[in-house]
C-alpha cells in the first residue's frame, strides 16, 4: 500500500481535499463554496487545530464531509520512532472518533513523509494513505491564485485527488482558487466526492 494520488475509474468523479485545518476563517469559507454546488470534500485535520475549533469540526461533519487524520501535531512521521508515530496517529484518530462517532480510515502524512515503517504502521492501524496529483500547485507557498488554479486544472481527470490548504497562515489565495475551480468542475460534469467515496467508486 503506497500513497494513493488518484483512483482508476471511468466515472466522472474526483476528490478535493483540504489540509491543516480546521481554521475559523478559511474552513468556513471552504464550506460555503462546497455547499453552493452540493459538493463533498475530505478535510485532513490536525489534532492541535481540532482542539481549538471543535464547533467547526462538527459543522464539517454535519454538512456531510469526511475528516481524515493528519496527525496530532503535523509531525514528520518518517523521522519518528514507531512508538512516537503510533502516538501521533492514535491521539488524533481518537479525538476525531470522539467528535465524529467513527474512527477515520484515511490519513495524509504531513509533508508526504512516508517510508516503509510508516506504511506498515498505517496498514496495521487500518488507514489508507492519501496523496494528491496537484502537488506542483504548491498552494501552501502562496504562489498566487492563478498559479494554483492553472496547475490544479492540469490534473483534473476521472479519479483525481487534489490537495489544498485551509489551515496555517493566510489561505486567501487558496480559497479564491477553490471558489473558481469548484463550480467549474461541477459545470464540467464532475461529481466531487470524499476520498473514501472515491476509493469505493474505484472498486466498482
């Protein structure tokens, strides 16, 4: 089980994902954009941010989105001992389970720091490791809305997983890019689903 960046399917479905939240400003803006076209997304949340924004977590779930594990402190898992790795994943997993009512099954390793130890651990703990195709959009570096849009559009196809950030720092460029991209994708006939839904579609 390596990191999954896309799912093979002939159905017009893809998954948009958001990392590093929840954030009281940007996550709410993302939810508005998604609700306007009835789209679903996956939010890979950090435990430290969840603790500060419990109501937003509940809102994300109430609106039908998926919450994935992004560790408790945004730790680089490949640099940690097995014990530390387990703690980072478990702490956040239990926190999400307590708030959502079910254990998360998808995890995105912070910094995409992934090695054999992390792979084995995730498999053992029942997680699927999720990547993304549009890493070159580097939205976390704030390269400009047009840059984020252009690079992300290049990776739009059946089964794509796209990454954006709704936490840590000024995410206004990302929000603006998402505000333009999401309705565009829906207009093109794509169904925007959670990563777990996309994985299921890939098995059909």
